[in-house]
C-alpha cells in the first residue's frame, strides 16, 4: 500500500456549502472556485463550528421542545400560510428604544 500525500491549509474563514447526500454517502463541504468549478471535501470533523450565511435557511423548533430542524425557508418553499409560522412584527411603541 502506498502512502498517500496531502497538502494542508487552515480552513478557518473558508466559505462553502454543506451538502447532505440522499443516497447514504458521507456529508460533504463544497467549495466553489472562480468560473463555477468546485471541490467536494468529505466531512471527517465531528464538531466543526459553522456560521449560516444563507437567508434561504430557517430554524424550526417544535412546540413540545422535542424537534429541532434546519430547513429551507418557508418563503423559498412558498408555504408561509400552510404552516402559519410567519413572524409577527412588533408594533412600534413611541418613547421606547
């Protein structure tokens, strides 16, 4: 068996997309390059920090506190009224910051 060789670089600050395949394959981190090419990195790290920058994502929490999900936004899916989860804007109160 030949020894594999790798190049290493710190990933901090790298922007990419988390992809969860539907066919049972491992999750990947996709990094797009200029021109539309991309590289897919299999995720081996168990607890890497992630910051969501995509406003097409929404966090859902069940009322019983047992279900927590990261999903596409209701707006993207066109289902705002179906789930009646639309946020209600607070009325502006004069004299309060």
